[in-house]
């Protein structure tokens, strides 16, 4: 029992000592981290040193933000430059590219300076003292200021690009709609040709013109990335214009065919009528020869022969036009019809001239006074206008009017004699009236101009 009691009283004392010895290391371990600011493994070196570290870290963060802003702005500016170069090859655009490249070199320089300042100072190391932290803050602040300065240059450069960029963006905005309009125009032209062919018209020339636009469409589909924005816009405009022309001509083709048919019938009818009229020229010439001097009709001597030749040529052109129409060679048919019409016009004029000559000569032979009065009235009207508001006429006006009076007197005198040249008389009086009209026009022009 005694041994047992002794063991019983000594065991609790030993157990308490053991528990105390075990608890002390744990308490110290728990308190040790509180001896270091920030809770890490940094060495405690006082409040001022920790403040320098914080200021250096703030300078580092500010420099990092400035670096990020500059990098972001440079990326945006590069997009603007690429937009301009895709559209504009002017000297102004080339200068902008050179300016951007020079600015890029300055950005690289200050960026290297910033990165060097960051790499030179480890703000997380235990041995960082206040002096080192102060130098780090100064270096990082200086790097930020350089970054901000170049950022200002970049901003000013970007402002100067505004006109170039605006024009480039305008062209780019036009690109997709222009290409789409060209494609739609090609589809419209193709559809118009299909309608024409369904109506039995071949339109081979229009089909060939449309097929020639195929390579242009291929280039449009390849895009501005390969051919450039400006060239693509020009190509789209050209394709649009040419395709619209094909479509318009295709839509008009049925009307054009009907018009050619109508003209063929009309010109053939006119040829027949002129052939009949030409046969009456010879009797008119006989009457002129019998009643008037040779000077009045000599220039009409060859009208019958010329009419026969011209009418034969017109018939040949009409026959060729008919074949061209049957073969649907529309341009050839149109050209041949125009040639035939010109031949008929000249023949009509020549055939009409003989009859008109006889009527005019008969009228003046019967009463020359009417023609004389017309000429005198024209001259006197011009003389009154020349004297309006003046005491004496302007020599520039008086001289041609005096010449016209003298010419009129000579023409009247030419009617004396057994066989007067009435045709010469008529042409002289026409010249007198024309001279008077010229003076009147000149006076009115001068007065209208304030002279």
C-alpha cells in the first residue's frame, strides 16, 4: 500500500511538468509570426522602411498601369494605320506610316526602360532596405513619366490621323455595299438575258459582254485583301455600270427588234415613193430648159442619174439590213438602216430641188417686186436698229449694210435684158437678207453685253 501511495502521489507532479514543457514551444511558435510585419517571413525593420517599400510598390503599380495604357493605345493606333494603308497610297498616308514607325521606336525605347527598372528591383525580397526601396521608387516613377510622355505623343499623333482615317473608313464602309450592288447587277443582267432568249431573241453580243464580266466577278470575290480597297471599289463600280448597261439593252431588245421591223417597212415604202417621184424630175428639167437660161438649171442636170444610183444603193442597204435582222445582228441592222435613210434623204432633197427651183423661178419671173421688197425691208430694219440712240451709225454696222444695199441694186439691175438670170437674182437677195440679219444679231449681242 505504501509503495502504491508513493507512486500515486508522484505521478501527477511529473505529468504536470511534462504538459508545461510541451506547451511552451507551441506558444512560442504561435507568437513568432507576429514579430514580422505582413505575416510572412520578412524581417522586421521598422515603420519607415515598410513605408518606403509600400511607396516603391505603388510606383511599380503606377508604372505598370502606364505601360498597359501605352501598349493598348499602340495596338489601337496600329489598327488605324492598317486601315489607312489598306485604302490610301497617297504621300500623306506614306508620311503617316513613317511617323508611326518612328513613334514605335520611341515606344520600344521607353518600354525597355520600364522593363529594366522592374527587373532591377525585387520589392519582395527580405533584405530590401529603405534606401534601396527609395531608389526603386525613383526609377519606377521616372519610367512611368517616360511612358506617359510617349503616350501623349501617341495621342497627338492619333489626333492628326483623324482626316486620313475618316476617309479610309468611309471607303471601307462603301466596300461591301458596292461589291453587293455589282453582284446584284450581274444577276439582273443574267435574268434579263434569260427572258429575252425565252422570247426567241439570241442577244449573242449581250451574252458575250456579260461573259466578259466573269473574271471581274472572280476578282471581286477574291476581296480587297488581295486586290486592295481602292482597286476593288473601282472594279465594283465598273462591273455595276457594265452589267446595268447589258441589262438595260436586254430589256429594250424586244422593242428594238420591233423598231427595226417598223423602220424596214417604212424605208422600203419610202424608196418606192421616191422612185416614182424621181421619174418626174426629167419633165421638170425639160420645162426649166425651155423657159429659163442655162444658169438657172445647170446644177440640176445630173439629178435623174444621181437619183437612180442613190435609190439602187438604198435598196441594197435595205436588203442587207433585212438579212441582218433575220440573223439578229442588231447593231449591223441599225447601221445599215441609217445608211439607207441617209441615201434616201439626199435623193429626196435632190428630187425636191428640181420642182422647188421651177416654182420659185416661176414666182419671181411673174413678180420680182415681192422678193425685192423682202430684201429692202430686211436692210431698212437693220439700219433703223443701227441708228437707235445714235446720231451716226457705228462703221462696223454701217459698212456691211451699205454693201448689202449696193448688192441689192446690182441684183435688180441684172433682171434687165432678154433672158435674165432669175436664179442668180434669188441667190443674191438671199445673201442680202442674210447680211442684214447678221448685223442685227451683232448689234443685239453687243448691247446685251453692255457695250
